[in-house]
């Protein structure tokens, strides 16, 4: 069984709590990603939240709020499900299915961000196509409801 470190994207792009939501959205656009981990600072890279495209849609656009006056901290999800680099990949897959996640941050023992696992990482780096298809189906169906 592979470990999370075998499939994760190392050193993912991230933002700080004080970064504006427009900056975060542009980062998502330029990197073609659906979420940005929010770290306390560049030194510790301690994970404090996540901003997803869904967060921007529901907490900014749907509420008619002014994006230029909002920060990542204003819209980020603070309770983030994570895994560790040394965990078995099965642990991350189960957490993604259980919590209906399309991506999961990978942290070290101090909650420092070291990577991220997205559905695309699993699809391209996991050697069990049938399990990959099952996982993507489970997550997609759960997220659609």
C-alpha cells in the first residue's frame, strides 16, 4: 500500500489569512486549482484553514459581499480534515470519502503543510484504477447532494 507522500503534490501553493479573497481567487485561476490552503506564516507553514472555490461562491458571491474588502480569514473553513505524509494512502482515501472531500491537505507532526492530495493526484499516481474510479464516484456523488 502506498503512503500519502507517494501521491501528494509537495509544497502546494498557499496563502496567508490576511491575503485578500481576490488574490486567493486569482491564485486558483492561475494555478487551475479549486482550493488554497491557508497557513499561519511562511516559516512554520502551520495550516489554519482552507479556502475553496465553493467558499468563495457561498460566502462572498451568494451573500453579495464586496470581495475587495474581504480576506482569506473571512471565508476560510477552519476545521480542516488532514492526513500525514507517512499515513497509508487508504487513510486519506477513507477520510476523503467519509468527509466528501475532493482534496485533503497533508501535514507534519506540527500541523505544518507539506503537501496536498487531490482527486487528480489519485487518478494519475495510484495504481488501482478500479479503486480510483470508486473513490471519485463516492466523493462526487456525496458532494453533489
